[in-house]
């Protein structure tokens, strides 16, 4: 037997080390995120122009009561159907709902623009438009709000949420002047047409956005990842969190109940939504209706009110920029809770300051605190949410901010008439602070962190 045959086998060569993974691209440099951001901003500006056109058209052909009816007509179906919109987003996929509802909004507004061009807008037409727009918005708002976790990685979600807040601020600043300009140049028809064209411009941008698949079962070639949610497509759950997807799709009503049970049973999402609802009910009416009444009581005039609102907006914008630049704040749950407490204290103190400059400075501080608080809360909710429930979770979040919070407006007005401005501001600040207590009681909120 040869020596070679008796030699011990050679040890296998070690496998080459895998190449280090490329670092994730920051959201503000991601073309996919920027396409979504551009579409979202254009759509929001279109919304602002639409509301300007609707309000001014109603004011020209109707009295104050009818104007209020027209402006409220769209809010009612949007609030009532918002949860159904979240169910539709989860059942039929974000792609179908976002693109379909945005296309319907475009066609609806352009049709009204054409009709208004040949005849004066009647009250019934404006009410019908507002109702129809509100119904479609109940589909569009939850679906488009559920997109951020599907277009970026978890470690970039806070940055994307900050960019979304910036987009909202830009639309609030740019939309009304553009709507007024269009009304001045071509009347209501031109303003409605401008809104419709902006919706049309957002469609190809949304169509080009690529969504991350729901999970390993999603087809890699499906750039929208637009399959109906099922248990096989859901990612693994976080330890200690009950977020198992539905074993099988049921009726729309069963899906809605399943989503509500999911939110109620989730250790983090349930308390965060409760905190958001309480703080919105406590502060939204104060910072809108209450601020108007405070301004009138102090005699600061329309310009004073404008300065206060601008101060709040500037502070909120700085907060959004901070999270957009940093991408992450440590101890996110406690930071959110602390900024909420600061915002509630500042809102209560605005009614106690003696002069307008102090009120503007305090409003800016409140805006900064609430901007950080809201962005962190939203990012934490969307990071924790199972992708199969994103539409339903987002619809509940939007219902607390868009649908329920305005219910405090008449309460703040009536309470101010009975007790005066300062007690109402203090009371609302204390009520909002109940949300701080809810956050501190929840261990999941206290220990919540954003992905690195």
C-alpha cells in the first residue's frame, strides 16, 4: 500500500468569510422613499387647495349655516368609515387602495371643476362633493399612512416619519396660498382643477414606489408586495407581544374585530394609541378653538393669532427636522413621554403668560415638544405593528387624530363660556397629562426603543 493511501485526510479549507453587508441607505437618500414623499406632499397640497376651493365656493352661494354644513359634510363619512378603510387596506392590499382611491379623488375633483366652469356651484353639489370626497378619503388616508413601514427598513422609520411630518407642514404652508391664488385667477373651477391635477401628478409617483414584501412568503418579483395578508406572510413576533396574524381571512366585520383585538392585546401598540387619543382630546381643542378665544380675550388681534399659530408650526417643524436628521432618539418611549408632559404643561401655561411674545415663544416650545412626541409615537406604533395589520392599526391611529379629536372643539368653546380661558387651558393640560400616566404605567412604553 502506498504512503499516499495511508496519509490522513487533509482538513477542508475554511470557507471564505462573507463580504460585509452594505450599510442601509439613509431614508433621505433613498430614491424610493423620496418618490413616496413627493407623492405624499403633492397629494397633501392638493387636499389643502380642495378645502380652500370648497369653503370659498360655499361662502359665495350660501349663508353661514350652509357653509358649516358643507365643510362638515366630508368629515362625517371620513370619521365613520375610517376603520373600514383600514380593513380594506389589509384585505385588498395597499397598492389597490392607495392608487384606486387617489384616482377616484382625481376624477371626482376634475369632474366638479368642469361642472363649476359652466354653471355656478350649488349647495347640493358642494355637499355631494364633500360627502363623496370624505368616503374616498376614508380609504386613502389609512392606506397611505400605512406605507412608511413598507418602503423603508425599521432603523429608518423614525426618519421617514419625521419627513412625513415635514411634508404635512409644507402642505399647510403652501396649500392655502396656492388655493387662494387659483381662486383669484380663475375662480372655483381653477382651484378645483389645480387640486385634481395635483392628485393626477401624485399617481405615477405612487405607482413607481416599491414596497417591501410582507414576509418571506411574498414574491420577490412583486415590487408592491401586494398580497392579501395571511399567517404565512407575517414576520416573527416580538417576545411577549400577542400579535399572531389571523389564521384565515374572514368577513370584513371579522377582520375589523380581529384588528381591534390585536390592538387591545398588544403590549405596546394598545397603550400608545390610548396615550395618543387622550393627548389629542386634551390638547387639540385647546390649541385651536381655545387659542382663538384666548387671542380675543387678550386683544392681540388677527396678527397675534397668526404669530402664535406660526410659532407652534415652527416648533413642530424643528422637531420633525431633528428626527429626520438624527434618525433615532435613545429611549424613545421615555422621550415621547417626557415631551408629552412638556407639551401639556406648556399648553396649560399659555393662558397665564401676560404678553404676546411670551405666548409665541411658549407656543413654539409646545410645538417642538408635541412634534417630537407625535413623531416618536407614530414611529413606535408602525415599527411594532405586524405588517398584516398595518392598515387597521393606522386607521385607528388616524381616527383618534382626525376623527375623534375635533369632538373637543364644542366642549372647549362651551367650557370657556362658563369658566373662562385660563381654567379651561389648565384643565385641558391636566387632562392631556393623563396620557403621561398611561405611558408611565406601561412597562412596554417605558422600555420602547426604535430600531438601530
